[in-house]
C-alpha cells in the first residue's frame, strides 16, 4: 500500500485506477469477482429477491453471498450453479460472466432453452450439448462437401490440361479394333 498526494492510504488496485494499467493478475481476479458479484446483485434486484431469500434458495450463507456481490469473494462453479438455480437463470450465463466458460454465439434455440423454466439446468446443458454437436457435425459436412466440390472442379480442369499436354507429346496412332496401336 502507498499514499496519494493527499496523504490517504491507497490499495494497490486503487493505485492503477483510472490510468488504464492493471497491477497484475490479482487485480484482474478482483475485477472478475466484482463483475460476477455486480451481475448477481443486478439479477437479484431485477427478480425482486432479497439477499437473505437468495442465500436461502441457493443454500449459501447470507454473509458469503453478500461478499460475492461486493466482489470480495469469487464463487466456485458449484456455488454459481446454486445461485443460478436460486435466481432461476441459466448457470451458463453466470459461468460466462465469471470467466469459467467462453461465450457462445447467439442463437434463438440456445436463448429459448436457457430461459425455459420447465426443464432443469442439467437438462438444458444436455440439450445444448446435443444441439452444438449437430451444428458442428453439419458445419464439418459442409466443409467436406465444399472441399470435394472445389477439388472436383480443380481436378477436372487439371485432367483436361493433362490430356491436352499428353496429346501433343504422343504421336498420332492408328489401330484397328483388337490391334496394338502403331505410330505412322
């Protein structure tokens, strides 16, 4: 810790504030914890759920949830899943926000699955995995088809050129059916 020009004590994360520089991995971790905490607080308030109610629904202590919301603690994936369940949002949303998962491209099917309250988180994850596997399989097949079409066109053009070159190099031959060709 150090002090600023007014003699106030400044923590390392406050020293770099405003100058665009981070003091290192600890600062990045603190920012990630604050980001997920702020997001959870926003979701909780939008759902009109008290801190105490969410803590009870999620099965975590009230002080621990408060620390998460204030960015003092970074929750594990299990705790995020419990909080997601308590908020009735997808755990995937919280995982992406916390940096545990990479954000996937937007999709109306994915969005519909994530907001469906009639299926469990596990069922949502399984359906999303199946959906993604079908999309990946179809994309791979399209790539194979395109490569084959490209190779087929290139191959036909190359064959025609090779046949023309060969015709110029070989002497004309005449032969009767069933006889070996001979040069004139």
